[in-house]
C-alpha cells in the first residue's frame, strides 16, 4: 500500500483537491447546476429500482414518447444509479458529479505523466480555474465530464495507434452521451497529423472510431430508434444555420466581451502555444500539432455555441503544455529562486494564478448560490400529485420546467421537456400552439388546452407574467395553488359541455 501511495501520490492529491473544491461548491448550493440534472438523477434512481427504462410515458408529445423512447445516456445513468441507493436524489446527484470530476482529474494527471510533462499538480490547479463556465458545466449532473474523459483517452490511443482501445472508447462514448460524433473529427485530425509528421496515409483511426460508434449504436436495447433520434438531434443543432425552437442558452454564442471575460485564461494559453512554436516544430511533435488542430476546432465551435466551452479550455491547456514541454524539462524552481529577478517573476506568476483562481472559483460559487432551490417546484408538483388522476397530463408553460417537475412528481405526464425541438420535430403545429399559449399570445386558450392537449391542469412558474395575467383574467382558469415559485390552474369546462 505504501509503495502504491508513493507511486500514485500525485493522482491521489489531484482526486482529493478536486473532490474537496467541487464538493464544497456543489453542496453549498441551494440547487443543482443546470436543469437537466434533475431529469438525469431521476432516471438513474428509476434504473436502480427497476432496471433499464423501455417505456417512458411522460413526454408523449415529443420524439421521446412511450413507443420511441431512447436513453442516449444509458451508461451515464447506470454509473449514477448506485449513488441513489443510499442518498436522497439531490445529494446523490451532487456527490456523483464531484466523484466523476475528481476521477477525470486523476486521468488528467495520468496523461501528463504518460507524456512526461512536469509539475502535474500545478496544472491540475490551472485546469480547475480555466473558466467559470467550464467548471460550472462540468459540475452539472450531466455527461459532459465523461465526454471530456473520452476525448482525452481518444487522443492517447490515437497518438499511440492503439486502435482496438480506441474502438472500445468510441463504443463506451456512444452508450454514455449523444455528442459521441465528436470523435469523428478527432480521427480525421489524427489522420492529418500522421500525414504531416510521418508522411503516412491511413484510415485506421476513422475506421476504429466508426466501428466503435456502430457497435455502441447497435448493441443497445434502443436500436434502431436511437439512430433516428441522433439524426434529428444533429440536423436540428449542428447542421442548422439557426434554431427554429427556443432552445436553451447553451446553444447560442457568447458575446465577445463575455467570452473574453470568461475564457481569457484558455485563450491566452492558446495564443501562447502558437507564439512558442516555430514552423519547424509542427512536424516534430505530433501531440502538439494534434492539440493545436483540435483546440482550433473547438474555438470555432465555441463561436457558434457557448456549450463548447466544455471542450476548448482543456484543449487549449493541453496544446500549451505540449508547446512548453521541452522548456519544462530544463526548468528548475531552485535555480529561478536564486536570483532576485527570478524570485520577483515567481512571485508575480504565483500571485496572478492565485488571483485568477480566487476569481474563477468564487465566481462559480456565486453562480451556483443563485440557483433556484431544489425544492422550488415541490409545492406545485406535490399539489398536482395529490389532487389529479394518476397519469393525467399537465400543461406546463416552459420546456425546461419538465426536469424539475419530473424530479418531484412521476404521478403525472407532461407536454414537452429536455429540448423544445423534440416536440417541434414530432408535431410542428402542436408545438406552435403550445408556444403561443405559454407566451400568453392566445387570449382564450382553455378549449385548446382541454381538447388538443388533453390537460385539465396548468402549471407555470411565476416568471411567466404575461401568461399569469391572462389566466387570472380568464373566468375558466381557476387558481388552485400558488407559492413563491409556481402557480397551478384548473381549466374549467365550457358551461355548454359536460365536465371532464
């Protein structure tokens, strides 16, 4: 045991540091990072209790209806599920996220040691403070942290030309997170690197990734519905020039100043890596060239959508580290500290890193402190569970209400959730009507809610002022429950019709 601790002490320290910092931030928050995590941990708990889910009657108006439900995050939910066995769902989600992040930091240290990059624990701290948005998104009870780990492993196996292992990674990725197609451009980048550095043309990287993806898509209980679902997802989000549905903020780009403020460290590392590399060195270091091309790709994608902040910061860090690897080999902390100039430079560097770290970590902490409490939707959801027939449909006014409602209430069924495109792609007319009603653009929506959507009760959060005003002025919309966060209405039948 002592020998193992000595050998792997840096990995152990990385795990403990990440677990402590991330765990503190997460467990001090009144809510979870993001909204979809409420859905993910709920699915994980169902899987722990009942096994894999094949019937999902909660989103019948979407692509994820009971006949076509696919769990594109199956392996992620399976890995989350043991945490739900002995913890409440909020604690389970937060502890699972902290654990997965800490293990990914261990993988980061392992990779640095594999490529003989010195001072791995210092770079662990830099990874931790790269960007508020990056750390926030990693702390969501969602699979992005696994995507990061898979891309790092893919890099290693591509550079080492271990194509069987690469196939396994691609298969696991396909079972874990629907963004697994990102391995395809990574394989193409590796092929370009092989050609530029070794003058060799090979398609083995692409074949290995395609084989792994095919295995992951076929060897699953959700085949072939998962193929159609993935096609719709790519078509709506990646191949479109704009978004027809009102999707989440993550799909829109950051404004220039916001991007510079949030990602100044990875942008600085990316530029520094370019400046520290001359033309002759590009072909002498395949790893450096790979990370330059990959980081450049993520940067372009980041200009299209802020969600790619998940990938650009660590890619920029890896590119920088491989650019200075030879300099680190010659660097000595002791020799630097022997001169006044060196001590001043070291003091300035450490001070800048600490200041940036405090700023980034405190910013992420404050961001999570502003999250809506986990119990925010409990009152309205509980009232519906206790006062409506089991399996009855609830009309709700926002697509991102679903994860929280589902978290608190599996008694009812819902209209739309996880992504508004899932409803739009199934029935564009129904999506249009739902959106108009939710925004208060239809003065008398009661018959449409009752007959078209089959819902007798309406749930809305208190931010939908226009809808609430219209509903309160409608004689057939009766308030049944309200609190600080939610309002529940009952839609009364027409006097000329029998009641439901």
